[in-house]
C-alpha cells in the first residue's frame, strides 16, 4: 500500500470523526508554583470546535487521494 493511499484513508477517518464528534477538549496547565512542600497549579480546559466544512473537506480530499491514478 502506498503512502498516498494511507494518507487518503487517514484523511477520510479524520473527516468522519470530525463530523461525528464535532469538537474535542484538552487540558492545558497554565501556571505552577511550588512553595516549600505546597504545590499549586492552574489548569485550563479548552474546547476546540471542528467546522463541518473541515470534516467534509478532509473526506473529499481523502477520497480524491484514493481514486487518483498512480504514476508509473
């Protein structure tokens, strides 16, 4: 299987996941302080929305990569 086909499959899978879930969240540690044995930290939870056009675009691009003729 060529690299182009693998990238096409990954793009299709990412597009489907983007359409199904619509967003994802992650936690980012912003500040951390240690005073003696006391440790304080701040964590922010961020949410990223995936636009519908990005999911559809990834699926279309992946499909085009899978259907593209191979150069010999």
